[in-house]
C-alpha cells in the first residue's frame, strides 16, 4: 500500500500531482493525474491535455487517497519506476 513514507519507492502512475516549485516558472501550478513515467519525465493529464514534464528541477506535490499529500524533490524520483520498486523490495 502506498503511504507518504514509501511514495518514492512506488509507482506514481495514477496519482494526482502538481508542480509547486520549478526552475521553469511557466510550469509552476501544472497539475493533474500521472498517466506515464520514464526515468526523467512524468506525463500528466491536465485540463489542457497531456503534458510531459522533466522530473528534475521541480518539486512535485503528490496526493494520496485525496486526503494526504507530500512534496517531493524531482531528483529523488529521477529513476526508472522499476529501479525505485527494486529499492522497495530489497530495502
């Protein structure tokens, strides 16, 4: 089960997210549902369509169960999803 404590070791697809801080001021505030993830990007379904955004250089607010949220530095999640899952299984 995904929790605030183990979110960085889980699949992010399906979670609601919002960019709360970034070196690119134009993407601050973008948010929506994560629909795809690569090592360096998240693809978000926004009100204006799909947006592929680099993980690095941004801080992401993720919401779990519509009631809990946390902010994660993009560097923390800049790995392939399967690499983060391996950390969970081995750690």
